[in-house]
C-alpha cells in the first residue's frame, strides 16, 4: 500500500475502484494542501466477495491521458501566446528612449500591442498575485514621456536647452510587506562649461495601498537626491516639500493606476490620466 501511495503522489494517474453500490468519479481528499491528479471511479467488473458475503473493493489504474484534453495543454498554449505577444510589445517600444522619442504612430502601436497582452492575460487580481509586485522594476516605456516633460501629463521639468536634464534609467522599487513604493530616477544635470555634468539619483518615496482588485493608490512621502559618479562621496539630500498653498492643484501628492497585466517578469499599468507604462523586472 505504501508503494501504491508513493506512485500516486509522483505520477499523474487516476485510481479506479469497483463495487456494486456506486459508479462515476469520486474526488480523493487533499493531503496537507496537495490535490493529487487522480479520481476514483467504480468499475463495471463484477465485484469480489469477502468471507461474510459483502462486496469487496478492487482497484485498477487508469491513465490520465485517457481523459479529455488536459488544462495543462491550454496553459502551455496560453503561455506561448503571451511570450510571443511580449516580444511584439518589446519590439514596438524599442528605440523610443522609454517614450521620449515616440510620435503618434509609435504611441498607437505600443498601445495596441499592450492591449493584446492584457486581453490574453485576463483580469489581474492583486489579492492573489500581490507577491508578484515585489522587487525592483525597470521602466522601458511610458506614453507620458512623449509630452517631452519628465512629469508626463502632469507638470514636470522639461527636457531641452532651457533646463538641460538628461533622463537616465527609471525604476520602481516595491515592498509588499512595508507598502513602500519608490520611484527611482537617474538624471544628468547640465553644468556651465568647463564643468562636467552632475549625475544624481532622485528617489521619490511613496506608500501604497490596493484599491479594488487591480488598482494601486500611491501617496507621496519625500524626495531624496543622491549624487553619483564623481560626486558620489556627497551625502544624500532630502528635498523640502512645497507647502500645500504653493503646489499646483494637479499636484495632490497622490495618484493611482491600474495594473492591467502582471507576471513574474513583466508588468503593464494604466495611469489615472491614461498613461501606459511597461516595466520588466530588474
């Protein structure tokens, strides 16, 4: 019996039994949270009799391959579809400098590719997949950057000659335990000749909460700027927050976005002003 149990737990077989009192499939009990891939079915064979004349169960093995097509096949096909759609999306946003170089055609192409992934992936439920948010995510595309400002559709410093800021890598660091949500931006600040440009990393610290099944609300806490490169020995500087009276009405210190696709290495979000953002795990 021990050998039989061992073979059941390690191979996808169905165990069938027979007696004179039942027919059809019976689901086996869970074993410490594990649901083995087999079912119990009564056989049409004539049951054996025990010494007291009562029917005695007999068992035989039936391969799971004799059943209808497995859900595993559907899962595999969907995984292959999603893999090809992710390649399509990455191809659509490559060369756009995270969206800073995107034109209207590029924006539409990226949006259509993202919608295909969202449809294939289905609705996101963060009550189940919250742990997939954990980690450091690299931004590879934002439709908001096509506005040519670092704030996207919100007010933000422009990129150009008036304020020579070169955008480097952008990350999001999410801790699902502490509810910390940090936007990390690498910047290169122009300086008068002959001084070299200053390289800094700005960390915009937030806390987050889940709203509904797939929406995240973030609330701003503080901004810290740390010099890198030749000035990395300087201590970090916390930037004072503007008083509420001096902040523009659009800058409320909080915002929300919806996670429209999420797996172990790719995340797609839609902002509260329609911004499409694509992240890959870093």
